C-alpha cells in the first residue's frame, strides 16, 4: 500500500484542525491526493492494471466531491488546501 503509518500521521498533522482531527475534509483530501499520486505512478508502470485504474477514478471522484464541499463551506481553507497540494482549480 502507498502509506505507512509515519507518512499518514505526518499528513494528518499537517492538515488537521486540532490534535485529534482525522476526518475533516482537509485531511481526507490530503490523504486521497497521496493515494492518487501513488496509483498514478503505479499505472505508469503497470498499464494493463484496469482494476487499479477504476479505483483511481473512484478516488478522483471522491476527492472532487470533497473539494466541492470544502469550497462551498470554507473558501479560504479550500484555496489553502489546493495551493498546498498543487491541485488545479477549474
């Protein structure tokens, strides 16, 4: 799998709102983005891995929904998250 516990805790610490926050949209978007990057690299090597490609598309859709929610609820945080993670805005 892409993340070990040290990387995951580092990402959570960077994007969390409080000490025990693991479910806020910012944290979820950051973790999904990391998984998307891992799967993208995996698919560059394994071009015929169609099940991973479907998983990647589902993750992209999930991140898109979370970004839309964050943009609607807290635009300033949205801008900060997409800048930090280098995600394109429409």
